[in-house]
C-alpha cells in the first residue's frame, strides 16, 4: 500500500541515491532515508519502525545481495510495503513477471515472458531476453546482456558488461566477473571470469 505516494529509501549511500532518482522519475515523493550508519544523514531503522505507520512504502537502496535480502526480510516482517521501481525509460514486455522490490534502472530492456525475482536489481542499460528467469536478490550490473532462456539463481551477481548466451544456467550465490562471456553452465558458490568465463575460485557457502 502506498501512503500519499511517499516512499522511503533504505540505504543512504550511492546506490540508494540512484534508487531515489528512479523513485522520483516514477512519480514518488522521497519521504526520507533509513540507514543505521550514524555517519549518514538518515533515520535509524529502530526509530523509523517506532514512528511510521505500517504499510508505508520502502525501496531498498542496498547493492549487496545478502544484505539486501536480510533487510528485506526484516522490513517485510515489520509490515511495510515494497513496490517495484521501474525507470520510465525502461522497456518491459507486458508478459514480464516482477517480484516485490525489484528495481529496473534506465534504458533496460526486458523481453517477453521473462521473470525477475523479489529484491533483484536490473542495472542501467541491461538486456534480459525472452523467457529468462532471474532469481531473488540478484544484481545484474550495467550493460549486461542475457540471451533467451537464461536462468540465474538467487543471490548471484553478474558483473558489468558481461554477456551470457542463450539457455545457460548460472547457479546461486555466484559471481560473474566484469566483461565475461558465459557460454557454459556456471555452478553455485563460485567466481567465474574471462572470455569464455571459467571458474577461478570457490565462494564459501553462505547461510541463505
């Protein structure tokens, strides 16, 4: 539920400022900032939760996937709303499915029957082709291209300028390095880089 078309941004850093710009371009009024860093000019989560009515709209201005997921779960449990934010310059097919609190940035293209999960970021000028399935709390960085029917699992980060050819599966909690070309499946909990992308490190499995 939106209250007076006002939205609050959780995260007062650089990513949060970009999310705020998208909210403004989408017709929202920025009510303020939430951040637990005392160095930031923002209200703490504790004070916000004590003073604001349930159902107030909040956008997540947090780039880190695991932290964004944790904050989402905390705020959702407390009873606040999470509208998706879509920049007016983005092109999204009518058949696309968007989860709560997804953020679609300027000049993105998301084509027919794609699915974008809860809390996922599709960053500037990325292309998500038909029938892609992008999981929850994923970060697709600027200028990424996903071919048709690519599947990206939860909590994965796709680096700037990467290209993933059609029908490829990328596992959860993995990182694809900037500028990589992915032509083979990538397992969960790894970092892969290069052209073509190859696994270079294992990532300690998180408690997701």
